[in-house]
């Protein structure tokens, strides 16, 4: 199972009860106070991490008995879960230069099982000249004595630093390798688990794919607009409604923020220019449309329209693993 990894030496506050906090206000507060950081949530049955910079939520991960999700879907699952169960919440500051590295750890893929070796062989694994390591990732090191556990992080095949367990355990730099090794002395057997961040493939033109996504979304938005226009009691311009609901969801799907000017709808055409992927685009826009229907009190009528559209593009939507509103 993938781990939840973050720099635990920079705790700003720990052990808060989620029952007494507003997630949105908590993020806004620490965006102002720390700039960049992460929120860690843990309950008896779920765990989540949410990374932020001074402007927006950068990425997130949520895991429970039903599986693991990342990105905006993880934020939604966390919000829904907080409403029904209590979490222990902690906040950690992260240097802006290190934020991207820690976000990448969300996507580290662990080996199926650890490798066992003797203590005297551990130094060979951690040696700075070891070129057999992947570019970016971590080792989880576990000895056979109590609390003999730690993490070694690496970047560009070189050691990035070391982490020990505990809310405020000090971060150790590459020069602290001897101190880290000292923690595992006396162990006859060391278990080493590798987690690797796969290299992203060089970006290829996605024009055809993106155009397909925009076209099928435009079709759904037009259906939605026609329903709204057919309501005699509704005098609100559809574009105003669309913009209003985009603002409502912009804290999760940043490209929906009208001030970012990355997404707009005019004259039955959808315009989109952003780094966000096709899955995020579909998830964000469909949530906006469901909010419009909810406010207009025509959800039942809309469900049949949405179902027909979903069936029409079922295979394509399945390849993107899109999560739709329930």
C-alpha cells in the first residue's frame, strides 16, 4: 500500500479535531500564515494529505477501505468523509522550493514486498554512488527492534534527506547519513521497501484528445442550457449561472476560477486553456452543471439527460476513470 509521506519536522499545529474546524477556513488561514504546506488527516478508517501553496490546493490524496484517490476527487471524498467521521488533523509548513518534491511522493508506487538484508549491506543500498536507484522515490527502512523505522528520500538518484517517525522528528539532510544509520544498529535483519515516482512521459500534443473532450462537454452544457431556458420561472441568464457555480467549485478545480480565465462558456461554445487534464475538466464542469440543476430544482429531469449523455460516451469516459457527482 502506498504511504502518506510529508516533512513532519515542520509542524505548525497537531492533533486538532476535525469536528471543530472548517476545512476551507483552515486552508485559507495557513495559506496566509505559512504560504505553502500540507494538511494531514487521520481517522480510524481513512487517511488523507492535502498540499497547498499561497493561492490554491496543489494536490491531494485520500485513502480508505474503498481504495485510494488523488487530485480533486480526493478533496471531494475528504470533504464528504469529514462530515460523517472525526479526524485528527495536523498542519505542516513546507518550503516553496520543496513543495513540488513532496507532492510527487503522492504518486510514488511501492514495490509489492520489501527486500531483506543484513545491517552491513544497508550502506551499499544508501551509498551516494549507487546508480541502480530510480531517479525519484524513497526507501522505507525497518529494523527488527522496536521503533527502528525511517525513510530515505532521493532525487536525481542522490539522497534528498531522511525522515524519522513522530510529529516533530527532526529532518536529516544527506550529511546526516551516519546518524540515520545509527538508528538501525543491532538489527540482524533490515527490511527495505522501495517506492518509485515514475518519470512522466514527455508531453505530446493532445489537440485531438482535448478537442474530443471539449466537444462532448459542449454537448452536455448545451443540453443543460436548453433545460434552463425552457423554465418559464427562471429569468437568470445561463452564463451568469454557469459563472456563479464555477466560483463555487473553484477552490477544488482551480481552472474554474473566472479570474483565472482558463475556462469560459459563451454562445454555446466552451473555451478551455489550462494545464489541467481531461478527466479534471470533465469532473469540474459536470459538478458545475449539477449545481445549476440543483438550484433550478430540475434535478430529476436532468438525470435522464445526463444518463443518456453518459451512455453515449461511456467507453471514452471509462478510459479516463472519471468520477461523476452522485
